[in-house]
């Protein structure tokens, strides 16, 4: 007789969710990164011939296709130059380290919910000799008043656009320019954590180059919006970029060959970048339909945040424990073939949970009616 219980033999909720994301006929937000190795390789080999001459030599330590990608990013962002990094964490540390050396001040003002504070294990202070200074704890973008209210000098102000952990929030254009001007008045440089900056053009109503021109340097990701295999770029003045190349080597980021990542980034710039405004517009339709569906189902204290999404991602808050919501989402997919919420749920207090959702290519096929009906069905599974 086996000592393994029936519960231990049953697939975990995470395994069931992964299966549902791959096999359910209808998934609101099916990110390509969730695919199998075969699917990801097939996608790359199909896209690569259209974005770069595959008869050219493979890259070696940043030349070839990697250099072409850097030129493409610099042109899109309107900067003098750009440099490829294997990760955004490294790119931002290097950028702010370089600025600290130039300003003579290692203090970096940033939001308490910014990525380095929330997700990088204190890398600024532990690795790069930088000193984070919290400019705001409020779950909203940084304002000019926040910057003016700093009670000590800082060498740089880092603004995350959008501020993911506050709900993928973006400031208004006037709020953004005000915060930048306030930093300039304090003689601080401005760096944009623009991992998802590609998505911001619809909200601001301005092209990427005009947005990026507000900052002294900008970091962008190739996988968070564009569906690439990974990688990032730091863009800014040519002298800063050259200095960053030196520090990239010192940080261990001088990778021998990066052509799969670079090709996938170029493919994302061709395929996904032009579609991002459409994703953002449809995310607003989806968010409104979710609210309507939850209201029709009589679901108490259901929240979509922000009510009108600033990007194609947003938060959903529901008054249930994460385990209850995760089980309902997966069971809906298993029983109906429709997966409304593909992400995990995080506890945000007693009986309160939050998930991130949004619109990608697959979500464009969902009408407002589809979303409302799925929300009503989902709510009915919560007991």
C-alpha cells in the first residue's frame, strides 16, 4: 500500500493553471513566455528571417545583430546611443552607478513600490554602492510635490513608468513633466525605469522619443511588453552608454553570444510594438466589462484598478482568499474551456486578494459580452 496520500498525488493548482493556459481554447491573457520550449523555438525561427539577415555572422560580444538592436532602440527612443544588457536589474544599477560617479552623490530617490525596492533584494545598496531614498509611499506615481518634499540632496531621481506594483499606473503628462522639473531644480539627473515604457504612448498621447526626451537615461525591457526571450537596453547620451559598456563587463554582462535574445527583441519591435496601443484600448473595454460582470453577479467589493487602465495590464481585487480564487479560475477553464484569470492571486489582507491581468493578442478576440459572461460564471464558482 502506498504511503502517498490522494492529495499529494493530485496535480498542484500551479500545474493545473499551467495546463489550462496552454490548452484552454479561450484565454484572456495568454503570454507567449508561458509556452513550451518547442513553441518558443518555433516562434523564433519563423520570425527571425523577417527581422535580420540570417546569412550574416553570428554576434560575438555585442556586435552584429546585437549592435543592430541597439541602433534600433536608440532611434526609437530618440537618444544618441543604446547598449544591450542581459537583464534590466543590471542595466539600471549600471546606469545609476554611472550617474552617481558623475554627480558625486550615490543617493537615488525612488518610489517605495518601485522594482528595485520590491523585487531586487536591495541590489542598489548591496551591489552598487547606491543609497535608496524613498520619495513616496503612496500607491500612485511620484509628483513634483514629493520631489520638492525630499529633506536631503539626491544625485538622481528614478521614475518607474508605469508603476507596476501600484496597478501599472502612469502619471498625467503634466504630473510627469512636473516631477522631472522638480528634480532638475534640485540638480538631480532623471532616470526612467521604462521596462514597460513601450505601452505608455497611448496614455500620454505622445511618441516614445518625446517621452524619453524628458529623462537623462532610459531603461527598456524586451520581454515585458514585446514578448522577447529576455534582455534589456539602456539608452541615453553616447558618453554614458560607452561608460555603461565598461560596467556591463565588470558586472558579468559581457555575454559571448546573444543572437536568440536579440532576434526575439527585433521581432517584438516589429510585431508587438505597433499593436500595444490597440491592446491598451481593448484593456479599457475588458476592465469595464469585468466591473459590469461582477456587479451583475452581485459580487461584493470587487475592484478593477485602475478603473480605466493606463496600460494593457491592470489589477483585479476580490474579497476572497487566494486559494479560493485560484481554484475557481482553474476550474472554470477545466469545465468551460475559458480561462478568465491566468495569473496567480496574492493575499493583500484578511480575505482580500489581488491578481494582475491584461490584454495581449489573444484577448483582442474577447468582446465585452464575452468578458461579462465569463465574469458572471467565475463569480458563481466562488460559493
